[in-house]
């Protein structure tokens, strides 16, 4: 049994990183965990804004993995610096708005810093070669090792037998023969290994947790980036807003967000500062936020959109309240026709 070695693992709360940790613990290696909160995790973010009934999220799952396997997991908030990663990715985007290579490189760089701080000998992750299209090909895995400064000191216990030997194995800190050679998209070997370890309850793979891989989110994201006024700094609030409501592009400079249910209507009210907010006065209907400077005609048009999504009959005239810059006014409008609205929605 390998003795007296300490490893720092990226723990996502999913099955793969749990198994990777477990394989090392079986060898007598002391494991520590780290979970990076980017601000783009679906469960974490919905829960934070109170629009999810889920009792757990990945952050809490990561802590639970540590609790179950008896090691400490540090939650590290990287959301501020992540804004630059997501808007200027050196290695570009995947299929949607996901800058996976940059994201992983940033996480591994941070893990390296932390490895040194906590006196760990190496870093490990639950990556499986060939499992995900952008980040888990052999050349990309190598590139990430080099770019993060972890060359030779980044172990992927689940796929180690399919990868070149690392310094960690060469030095005998880890017994390579006890690692795995999983590869490809099938999750059967992981499920089998989980059974062997007696793990019966585990969350779904973590890849599906990121807003940035969602095609609808991606279209809103790129619309936002394309129409960003020069010199305007992005904030997490901008990206949080992309997760709420229907987004309608009224012009290059004006975008409208219309709540789809009570939870979203309430959440949108929290983002009203610096924006125009509209809602029907006497009948049930959505809360809408509008970004950008609007002309009178555009305000009127936006009010018609609010009326369209209200409970009013298509021929009713609807009073819509409009709050901006601390003052309120009302528009009385006819609802816009559904097909006119449909053309404006970013789908
Ligand atoms: S899916 Fe999201 S969190 Fe995962 S590597 Fe890609 S960008 Fe990062």
C-alpha cells in the first residue's frame, strides 16, 4: 500500500470525481477536495435565486462526497475571475457558450496553487478520456496539464491506464496497476465500480449542470455579447439574468425580459435597478424588465408585449405600469399579436 502521500482532487459532486477519490483512498492516499463555484452551475444558481425546489445542489453534493468519504472539501468561489474566462476564452467555445478548455485550465491552475498551500503531492480529477467532446480527448488532456503547470502531477485515476504514465505513478506515489482504463461515453464501468464500492446514491454527471452548455442559454449569451455597448463591463448579474424569462430583442440597443411564472416574476424584480420594469395593473400577467434607453414608441411597444402575456383577452385594452428612474407612468395598450412577439424571441 502507498503511504504518506496527499492528493488534492477536483470534486464536482458527481460520480466520476467521487470514484477517482475513492480509488486513491483505497491505496492509502490522503485525499483533500476542492469545489470551484463558477456562478454558472444550474442547480447552485437556481437555488440561490429561490426558483428551484431542489433540496440539494452540486456544491452541497461535493461537500457530501467529502463527508461520506471522510475528507475535507473546500468550496472556492471563482465567479469573479470566471467572467473573463467566459467572455474572452483563449481556446474558444464548445458547441454552445461553454469555454471548457479555459475553464478547466483555470481550475487546474488554482488547484496547483492550493496543492502547494496544503502540502499535497499531486492533483487528481475524475475526467474520463473520450467522455466529453471538448475537453476529454487525449491531446486536450495533455494541453490542460501543461497549461496549468501540473505536467506530470495531474492524475486521472479513472482513465490512467489509457494515458501516459505520470510522474506521480513513476515515482511510486500511486500504484498504477490499481487505477482504471475507462474511456468513451458509456458510463457502465463507472456504475459497476460504484456498485463494487457499495455506492448506491449519487447525482447525475456534472457536465449537465452548467448553464453554458445549454443551447438556449448559449443563444442568449451570444446575443448579449454581440450587443454589448463598447466599454460596458459585464457582471454576474448580466449572466444571471440570461437564466430568467423569455428574452426578446427589440433593437440592437434594447432587450426585454419577460417572466414566465411567478417565481421568475419575483426574481426579476430583484434586477429592476437601472432597468425599466413593466407589469399589468389590474389583471394577472408577467413582470418584464427592459434594458437600454427606450423611445416613447418603444415603451408603448414593450407595454403591448406585456399585455400579450397577461391574462387579458386579445381585444382588451390593458393598463400597463411602467417604472423607471424612480417614477411611474401607465400605458393603455392593445396586446401585440402572438406571431409578432414570436419573431422577437431569442430561442
Ligand atoms: S461544462 Fe461548464 S463547468 Fe464544465 S468545463 Fe465546461 S464550462 Fe467548465
